[in-house]
C-alpha cells in the first residue's frame, strides 16, 4: 500500500508540477518500477495488468457497497426486501426433490410467517435457534425468517449424530431446535440430554408417535402465522447472522460466526468477480449448512435475484439431466464432484445443457482441462475461502489449476501472503527480527491474512469459543504489532501471483468434500474400543481427492471384533469420517509429553510391503473391513477397488 501511495504521489508530482505529459510520466515510472522489480517485471506487468485492474475494480465496488450498508445499518433480510421488490413473481428457489417452486414473494411470505410466529412465542433478537434438516426450500425460509427477527441460526451438519450433535446444540446455547422429519431418529437419541427448556419443532411428514417427547409440528403453526412484514430487528451489518460449524484440530465442531457483512461480502465477490448475471440459474447440490451451498449459492438468490435449484444430495447419474431440465447456467462443485462426473459413462444430457460456468473449489489441475472439454463448460470459477477466513481468493480469469491470485504489481493492496512453515510441525518460521518470512516464488507456505479491524473486508469474526478464535490468530507477521489470521492451508504462488492449493495443515484433512477432525474420530473410536489408544491421520490415495482416513489401533491381544466395531462405528460417525484403512499394532508410540507420534505412521501409509502390522480397508459395497494384502493394495493403487 505504501508503494502504491508513493507511485501515485510521483505521478502527480511529475504530471502537475513538472508539466510532463502522461505518456512520459507513465514511461518514467515504469522504468523506475523496473529498476526495483527486475527484468521479469515487464512480462509480469503485461500478463497481469488487466487481471489486476479488473479485480481491483471489483474489490472497490464491493468495498463501497459494504461501506454503504454499514452506514445504513443494513442486514441480509433488508437487502433481500429490495430483491423482492424488483421481481416479486420471478422464481427464487426450486427444490429438485419434489419440483416445488417458490417465487421471491412466496419466499418472503414464508420467512415472514417464521419471524412472526417466533416473535409470538417470545423469541427475540440475539436468541439462537438450531436448524437441523436436509436441504430444501424451507431450509432457506427458516433461517431467513429468523434473521428478520434478529434470531441467530445455528446451522447444524445433517450428518452429525450423538455426541457431536448434542455438542452443537449445547455450545450455541440454542433455545429451540427446528429439525426435519428425516432427522427424527437422530433427535430421539439426543433428546434425553438436551436441556428441558429447549423447544423442539419438527418440519415435514409428521408422525407424533416417533417424535421426541414434547416436539411440536412446525408446519401448521407457520401456516396459521401472519404473513405481513415483521418489525425489523435492531441489528446492523456487522452483527451476527448465523453460525456455521467447521471441524478443526480442537476435536468437536466449532461454531464459526457469520455476520451479515461477511455473508454479503462472500456472495458479492463471487457474483461480481466471476461476472454472474441476475438471469443465471444456479444448480446447488451442496449442503446448505456449509458456506459454499448457503452463502456462495443461496446468496446469489437472496442478494442478486438469481434462481437457484436446490438438490438434497449430489447425484452423478442425475446431474446433467437436472441441468437440462431446469436450464441451469451455473453449477456448483467441490473437487470430488468433478471427478465423480468424469467417472460416469457418457450420457446425451452432458452435451445438451446450457451450463456456462462451474463454480467451486478443489478441482484438481490434472482433470481441469478434461472436465471443461468433455462437458463443454467454458469457465471454471475456482475460488479459495474458508467460512471464517479473511483472505479469500478467486480465479477470476480462468487460469488452469489455480484457486486465485494476489497482485505482483502492487501486492500490498490485498494484505495477504504465504509464509514459511516447518512442514513437520507446521509452526511458523520467523527471521532474526521475529517476523514471519515470506515465501519465494514456487516455495510452499501457509496462507495468512492480515487482520484490519477498521476494514470489514479484512476483519476476522472468529468462533463462539474465544480460545478457538485465539488459536487462529498470530502476531508480528509482516510488521511489529500486526496480527493475522492463520488459514492452516499450504499454498504455492508462481511468478504471476497465481496461487495453487497444496495441502491442509494440522490434524484436519479433507475427504469426500468434508473436513475430518482426527481428534474427533480418535475420541469416537477410542470409546468404541473401550478407551484403547487410537491414532487417526489422513493418507493419500492415487486418483482420489483429499486424504482417506486411517486409524492405527493398539490391539496387543488381537481382540478387536471387526463386525461389532463397524456396527458401532456407523452409529457414532458420519460416513465421510469413518476410517477407510485400519492398522492394528501392539502399541501406539507417544512423545515425552504424551502426544501420539503421527509423522512416521503417516509416512508409512497403508503399503503392506512397508507395514508389517495387520491392515484392513473398508469395502463400502460390502460394508465391512477386509484384509489389505498386496493384491488388494494393487487394486486400490490402480483405482480398480472403489473406496
């Protein structure tokens, strides 16, 4: 930023006081920059100036809008009201499961009923209500209605069960839980442990004999509620909207705070950066309890008037049929989705669609071009950005393989950077001055974002748990006294500023599009196995996105019953968190501070020629663990054995 200010000052000095022409001034400054930046700078400048200027204008536009909404004390519901006024009868949401279609007016009225009913029941601004259901139109209407009242929604992962589910309800201090009828059994399991004061509401097919004690059927209650606009809450643009739970090294899910400003910023940067249009139709098959599905996807509907098609769960075999049926122009993905689609046999629908953009994150460079070519999609809108992070990136110019960029001409405009870390411990490496060391071109490092409290675009809202918030912040990064958000992700940057995702740090790995906390899985397995020592870590599998879970279990007496083990495992953990590989060994080694030594286990992986302990792999078709011998290992390596 100081460099930009200096160049701007020199430009004004030369042009105004020395009365030089703009051409001479520009040429002189370019030569000056060249002397500082080296001979590669002209190449970098020519290749990236258009990209940087275009993105800079997007940032300025979003920043101005954020400033305006902060001043006006706007909220997401208030901005949504403007969308409704522009086109009340336009289709807002379509639920693929039933074909149910809602206009913006119908979505508005449904959310009004939610707000008015809750207000009648004594709920007020600042209260928290947990939402636990699968994706559908009502999901959006429920949290939007709560937001109109100022009630904060805790968006709970619909795959969670038992302890993790109870934990999410408890830490948010929810006064009520609204759950779908499909979650009835899961709620039955935790209902005895939920506070008696917490009200339970069920939406969907009603079976009172199966419902947890005291549950109320929500649908008729909302139908009878007034549909007029509720009195607006006193909340502003920087106040809490809802909570999204994210896995981390702390074990059980953490509640990340999403304020109205963050929702707007994430949705708008994607909308303007990737040049979306209000007449686009987005296909959203991602879960709405995640930021990608709810903010990046549904946000385009609420804020920009786009029609969004909601599918409860991704289906590779029906993906293109849905796109053709609903005339979708934008599809959302995570890396796994693209690979699943490529693994499908050819179908006519994949060439009959009108999709012009694939929006998401995690697409591998190795299948990037193949994905675009086979399905005829001209633009891959890859982005990087965790729910809570302050350093989002966007691949706005369709550069193959990258998840975004930072300007090499004026790098200080967007205060992010890659810093060196110890790849074994993942601790930050600091120089003699105590500051972090910036990575050179091509050198992997952890992405960090400077926290600027006065700038909503660079603010870090953190988690409900203050200790968890503190762990994601470090001081003295680029200058004495500054602070920055630690993403926990390792990226690499090339000479043009393009960034490429490399890996995740810490005890969290990604599998099947979900973050898996090794601490949480270790706790569940240890309970199932009578508190035996268990170490969980991620291992790479050729041809698969992310890392597969592997558990090393101390079993000196060979007493583990795999049939009962997997039966208990299904009840305790969602499918994506269940270990794909098992390793039984006499003892799990610990450090002097009683921490498990994972580094060696992770390096040895599941190769039976390296590991002499008993190995097993999870056969999803047979739903059981089978011995992992050399033949099975070869099938897995070649991709013949599906995981």
